[in-house]
């Protein structure tokens, strides 16, 4: 029996513009006068330009995960008790996960007991479930030997087992700022383990050029890729008997979906170029992708589910071989069963609903992604050459040049966050004002450094400045407040009142509304009763021109520090003369505004 497919067609597509010109006219109408170009064009950090609307490009699939091959949906196991860790691992593997990322305790951090991996992996079929070892700095060699011994004890052939051993000397060094033992001994121990594992027949990556620290410390996409290349070359220098053939690559992806896809595709192009430079044949690198820790928030943590879903999808489309979706509550320093289940199911849904794994390089031929891939690769290669010009990553780390590059990226990103050019939903934008937070994460513990001291970097979450300010203000009793002097009827002041309320609540400041359609005297009386130190005149430009100066003068006479929401085109000088000391508008440094408002009210310093 055959079915006529034409019976299932519709004329749905006919409702949409047929040409780019028609489409642009429709979009501009929807934007109601706002220009289109700033919406579809922009720059990532490091001046990497992107254009969201480009013609189809010639498809050039980038070799990576084979078409039709599912990526390994890893699940994070970080439970100290071996019996509970084993139960969690088996539950995850039975309910959608296909691999385990073991967070090993050490160097002051909690996690799986590396000496009792046989108990933690009890019941886990290691020839079916890939494993990733995430050890504390300079403790990876002992964990690698333990796993190799366990595999041998179970009678398994190393070639039948997939273990990402996770050894990375440069990551460990940059994390601690030096080595807790003589550097030559650390290098020799790593070289010995690499040789032992290779001689046993392990075919999965032994070294893992791990850029998650670089990412979480604030690096741009291009700098993260450049550091990966520089680290790979440094390992070739340090371990001359090893080869890139035994190395994999670990990266983090945030909620910028298209940048994430392009970053992974650029990583494969760059890795292939590096192999050619080193005289090696073509071979795809194993990419282990983790959703970003730096993008996770404590405020309105449920929104992290959206962020991790976007990042997981980008990793899958970008061609990652193994993916870990962090639980949405990880910023609290721990996680619960529900968060683990949701993180696990995130990958299952992305795999089963998108079918992205069925296609080799789904982004191939998409003009915007192809151009961004090339732009990232070109910028990353240039930054790699800059690091090499410093003498390589080790020398750049010792001199502080590499850290300066990371901090420059971090400062640029922090500025975008502070001005809400890069808004954080639930934190800097649309905060959940009534939210009650759990305990904060614990402070990281440091290890003693005795040799090869370098300029270290530390992971930071981009939401931390907003969260800290809000927490400090909410801890005050009474909470610092700001008075909104509302001009005109609701229809005219609601937009700017909503803007101010959204901003102030992001900093943990209480908002007191003045009377609606009150005159200057009523507004001043409301301020006197509010207990606030700052009054924000809030209304439409027409109301500012008509009654703004009188309201500002009355509020100033009542003792208020007077601000005004927006930046009116006309009459600014008159408003300033009446007592307005600050204009607050979109694009301003929100953190600086909130800090000033807090200090004026006796809140966070």
C-alpha cells in the first residue's frame, strides 16, 4: 500500500514573506520602529562579529561524532558514600544516562572516594557505561591507576572500556597557582601513568585538555579555544613520548546557543589544524562538553533548567561526543535528587525530541553558523599565537600574561552583565522578589603550593555581584527601600515604573509606590512617610515636561535624593535645576545604580 504524501501538505508556508526584503519589512513592523540591525548583528567578546541572518553557505560537514551515533549522556556522580553513589549511578543509568562523570574528592573538595571506586562502581558494567574521572588537582594519576586496576580485576580488556582519565597538568597548575609537589615529579608521574595506560591497551583519551576552568574563570569563546591549543602543545613539550592521539578536549557551553554550536565546530577545525602543524594525520578529537557553571544562578535557580537545556542542545548540535548537564541547583554547593533527575532528563529529551544526533554536523551550510565558526577559529588561532609568542602556556602563566588575557575577557563580560546588555533572567532581569534562598555555596579550599608557581585563576559565576548585593540588602531589617513618585495615570507611568521596579528588586531593594495621579504635595507627603532616602520620579516624557520639575522640587524639599526614570530628550536642564541628581535609563550600569541606592538607604556597602 502506498500513501499520497500530498494529502498531508498545507498552505501554512504561504502565510510567511517569500523574500528577504518582505521578511525584513515584516520584522521592522513588529519591532515598532526599533532598528533591526542591532538585533541580528553584534559581537562576542574579543570582537568576534556575528550576523544572525545570512544566505545559505556551501555545506562542509566537519568530521566529528559519526552521523546517527548518539552522544554519551553523562551524569554527574559526586556522592561521598560509596553505597549511595553506586545506587545513584545505577538509577541514572537505568533511567536515561549512558555514562558516568565521577567527581572525586580531594584537595578540600567533597566527592566520590577515589580509594573506593570498586564500591562506587559496584554493579556498573564498565564495558557498557563510559566513565569520566574528574579528579582534584594533581590527584588524577592515583585515580587513573585505581580505575585501571579495577578494570583488570574485573577481567575486562582495556580496549573494550571507555574511560576519560582526565589527566591535565596545565589545568591542575592553573587551578592551584602551582604544584603541591616538585613540578618535575608531577610531570614524571603523569608521563609514567600515560605510558602504563597506553601499554595496557586503553584506546580512550588518557589526557583531557580541560578548558572548563578557563571558561568558568571568565575567558571568551576564542580565548578558551586558544588556551586549549596552547595547553595541548604544552603537553607535547612536557610529555614528549605522548601524542595528541591519546588526548581529548573538555569545554563548557553557556546559554548562547549559536556561539556554543560554532565554538565546538571551531574546536574541531583548530584541532585538525594543530595536528597538521605537528605532522599528524587526520583524526577527530573526542569532545567532552559540560554545561557552564559560570552561568548558573542561586536566585531563581529554576531558570537554570532553561540555560542548561539550551547549552545541552548546542553541545549536541555542535558535535560533542560526551555531554554533562549540571543540576540546576549546583550553585548552592550541592544538589538534590530532583535536580539530578531533571538534569538527566534534560539530555534524554534533547536526544529523543530533537534527533540532532542523527545528522552529521546539523549546522553545516547554515550561513550564520559557518561564518561564526570561521571567525572564532581565526581569532582563537591568533590568540594561540600570542600565547606561543610568550613562550607557551607555561611561561605565559608564570609571567601572568595568560591570566591578564582571561581577566580582560572577564571584565568585559562583567561590564555587559552590569549594564544588562547581557541580562540574567531571574537575577538582573525579572527577579523573583518573594524568593527565599537556601544556604550559599561553601568557600573553596586552597592547597599548599611548593613549586612552579604561576598566576592562578578562579572560577566565578557571572550572577554573583547581583546576588551578593541582593542578599546583603534582604538581610537588613527594615530592608532599604526606594520611593517611586508616579506621575500621571497608570497607562503613562507603568512602563517606566515597571522598569524601575525590576531594576530595584534585582538589588534586593524594597519599592514603595507613591499615590497615583497625586500632585507634587501628595508625592512629597508620600515620600516623607515611606522611610526611603531616594525618590525616583517616574512617568512619561510628556508628564516630565508638565509636572516633573514641580514634583522634583517638592521631593527635594522633603529631604529626598531625587532621581528620574529615563533620559528625556528635552527639559533635562530644568529637571536638574529642580533637584534631579540622576537619570536612570536602560544601558546604564545597573550594579553601580543599585549600589548607590543601597548606600543611600543604609544598605549594602
